[in-house]
C-alpha cells in the first residue's frame, strides 16, 4: 500500500533498481486527454542518469512504453490525430538496460551508512542489495512518468505550469525570481541552477566533491503558476500537507518548506502577512506571497512555492565505518556508479511531487465545485 498515492489521480509505482524494469499505473486520469508522447519522454530524459559528469554514469535511455489506457492512432487515422486517454488505468513501463547487480556484490552483507539497507532488513528480513531496490532513486521513474500525464492534464484543463530549479548546493545560494524563471534558464547548464554565477560555483563544488570521494546536498525550489484559488481541503488533506508528504517521500529528502518556511519565524506578523487588494474577476489579490500561495491549507490564487532540502548522497568513495549483517564492525569504501550530488536530477522529482498533488487536488475540487 505504501507504493500508492493520491485519492482521485491515483498512482502506483513498481520495480527495483536492478530488476527488469520500473514504472507506474495511473488510475483516475480523465478520458479524452490529448497526449504529447514526446513531452512524456522529455520529462523522463530530465530525470535519467548519465546526463553529465556531475551525476551517476549509469547509462539508461529510460524509453517509456505505454501498455494500457491510451488510444493510439492507427495508420488510417492520419498523422495529425494525437493519442488520447481512455479513462481506464494507464500503465507505463521503463525497462532497465544498464543494470549491473554484480557491482553491488560487496554490499550483500554490509549495511551502508545512512542508506535504507538496515531499516529494510529490520522491517522485512530481506533486502535488495543491488542498488537499494525500492529505496533507490530509480523508483522515481514511475513518479516522473505519472507526473508527465498530470502536467499535460493541468496545462490543458487549467493552464497551470510547474517549474523547479536548484536554488542551493552546499553553502552556495542562487538568486532566482520565481515569477520570471524559465525552463530554458533552468536547463541551460548541467546544474539546473538558473543563476549563472551560482551555477559555475556549484559545478566546481560538485566536481571537487566527486574527486575527493565525497558528496554534497542542497535545496530545490519549485513554483506552480496560475493555480486557481480553492484547491486543497481543510484539516488533514491541506494542500501544503499533501505536498509535504509527496516531497518528503522522495529519496534523500530531509526538509520541506512552503512560502516563507522556517525563515518566517524570524519575522513579525505585521511584516509576514500578505495584504489583500482588489483583484481581477471580482476576486482579491495579494501584494506579497509569504504564504507560498496556500492559506488554511487551500490555494489562494498566488503562485504555490515550496523548497525541498536533500542530504548529501549517502554512497561515497571514501572509507567509512559500518557493520555487516552479523553485527561485526567493518570498513566500507563503496564502489559502483553514484551521484556526487543528487540536486540536478532531483529537480524533476520535486516537480513531479507538485504536479501529482495539484492534479489530485484539481480533480477533487472539480468534483465538489458543481455550481
């Protein structure tokens, strides 16, 4: 059950890092949604390994196969007819092509520090030592594929746009305007940091950590633009609560903020509040957005902004103290292909978390807002 999320836009992910493949089943996607298959693949390409020297060199094309739930145009339909959703469960599969279980043989009896090896063993009495199994970031292929559907649903139905970027790595902070940042500026370099000066320093820092057999952490910021007021539910299913759950379920995530976040605790109420002013279409607008677009757990029409903190990659090349399954002290210098910093590849993951939450909330609001 822990591999399923969402109430109406319901997503189940499956697969292990070094198994046959990974993917998802999406139940609840409305019918007749016209799909851009190239855009789905483009979202997966942004997540895949091997994109630059800054990330793991595992070579996976991550080519998606749609197994069900979509009507594909036939030869008789002509080239202009797009695929459309059927309203039935959509199954998507990405086959693992460059899995190397043998590269993890030295870890079969060893608990890697700060990994899920020991906790999975404590819970299940068995673990997938090859790459961490379900604890691997490769599990997120299914989330990104499902979110690619959510992105197209939200864009077509509500003109909602979601964009993330690397806002810090280590002690290097970027200066980025959430209102004006573009996909082109995010994708301009391998760091996915749209601040050119910070991007250069981040790239140097990641290179230095990789050569030293170490790793770095940082923060991804994500904005959702043109979110209508009214999304999210009071109390337990607040929009910021579901968003926090989605973001904190991402591999290596260690912190979540919405709006002013922890920084808001240093402000006074008079300086923190977002003043209302008369807005267009007979609805109020705000002159500031320290609430991050969410008040009382419900969107207020301003951009929804969140930040997710990711720890330094746990697998490093330097020798560390640990224990084996027999509780004996051993030394471990991990081998294999690993990210010295997860931040560049974490950007589409945070976008996926935002997209899945908003798609679910938008469908829920459509179900109740009938007048």
